[in-house]
């Protein structure tokens, strides 16, 4: 599974990056981005947690 971040919705709080830094990071504009790859089994739990805890619901599954 892959994740995507809606740049128009993201507020750049960094919660996803702190929850799952191997999948999510902040770009130069301070908005979250997801790695363009399939999430590995070891990352699934923390990536799903990041999606669920996003305060504005900017993360979705691709």
C-alpha cells in the first residue's frame, strides 16, 4: 500500500513525520509528503497510525 498527502489540506504540523519518519517527511514548503513507494510490512502499523492521527485528514491510501 502507498500513502499520499493532499497538499491543499496539509497544515504542516509534522505529526505524521514524527509517527512514521521512514514514510512521511516535510518538504521545502513545510507540508508533509509520503514516499512514492509501497509501505513495507515493518512500517504498516506506524504509517496507518500517522494517517489516522492526521488532525486535518490530509493522508489517504493510494
